[in-house]
C-alpha cells in the first residue's frame, strides 16, 4: 500500500511539472498547482484511511485468533483431564498405582537403561535425559538414584524396613503401618511402572526433607513440568496421596497433565479424581 501511494505521488509531481512548463500565465500555474496539491492530498488521505482501517481489522483479527487459541488450550486441558478420569480412556502415562489401585498382576514395562544400574519405561527415557541435561546446562547437579523396581525387589525393601522398626520395639502391625508411610506395599509402588524415579542432588544424596532444600532440587521442582514430570508426593499432601513428603520422587505424566497439575496445585490422585 505504501509503495502504491508513493508511485501516485511521483506521477502527480511529473504531471504538475509538465503543465507548468507548458503554461505562460502565472495565475494558471498557481491554479494548476493548487488543484494538483488538493488531488494529492485526497489520494494520500484515502490511502492513509485505508491503511488505518486495515490495521484495525488486523488487530481485531489477531485478538480473535488469540482468544480462540486460549479457548482451545482450555478445552484441550479439560478434555484430557476428563479422559484421564475415565479408566477406559486413561492414557498409559497417567496410570495410577497406589494403595487403592495396585499394579496389574504380571505387568512389566518395556525398559530402557538410564545407566548401568537404573532403568525406566523406554517411552520416558528421552524426556528424562532432556530434563537432566537442562539442569546440567544451568549449572545444577542431579542424578537418578532409583528408578524401575520389580515387585519382588519392592518386597525386599518393605521387609527390610519392617525389620528395622521391629528391632526398635514395634510389633509387626505397627512396623508395617510405619513402613507404608514411606515405602509402598509390594504391588502398590509406582516404581514398578517404570514411570517413577528418585532424583537427588550431587551435593546431598539424603532421602529426607533436606533434599528439598538444595538448590539443585529447587530447580528441578520448578522446571520438571516442562518435561512432563511432577513431584509425586509434595509437601502437605499426604492426606491425598497416603505418602509422606518426598522431595526426590518424580513421576512422568506427560507435559499437558504436568502443567495442569502444577497450575491447579493438586496431586495425581486429585487430578484423576481418585482415592489413595
């Protein structure tokens, strides 16, 4: 539009100069000049008016486009959460495993190696590696200290913990209840899904609340959702999960669900509208 307007001005200027050269009377020269200026002003005004209208239309269209995209995102979030709450349409990465939802007997995920000692469901290996690399690139040190565990290995851990409490003077019932606060019963651990892993700071490897105070862990808690992970057992949420605060236990749920869980400030149980 600017180019066309400029060309009109150039043609008009050439026409005025030509007529001035052909005319002898000063009054006629003045008259032609005035008429030419008026015509030029009119053309310029029309062009400017059209430009303003075009800009307004463009801005309105952009606002409507942004509004539509925002509504579409909200719809997608609600749609995914609705499908996730229906066990028949729930995707694999939102598999729920807890006291009320034990593992399907015989289920073993297809595994991939994180390193020589740890494995995960092969579908989450790439986002896990990307997340750890991003942390490293930002100057933070994190590593996986536990990932996939078979049901048999979970039994060993549970029994070892129970023996420790019994040796402290508890009876077997009390020891089992106390153990279940931090170690899931065999068949009820997310670690058997291959979707959960324990990630700790290179500066502090303790599996206690101090882990959450490290700068490395703080970075991970803030950015894990970008890669589809959530802190599975957050602080002050044991009434919803049945598990104490574990600032090292992460779970893959997909990027959309991770973002929704973070924004809603809920646990996986709450997001899925399920009990523990």
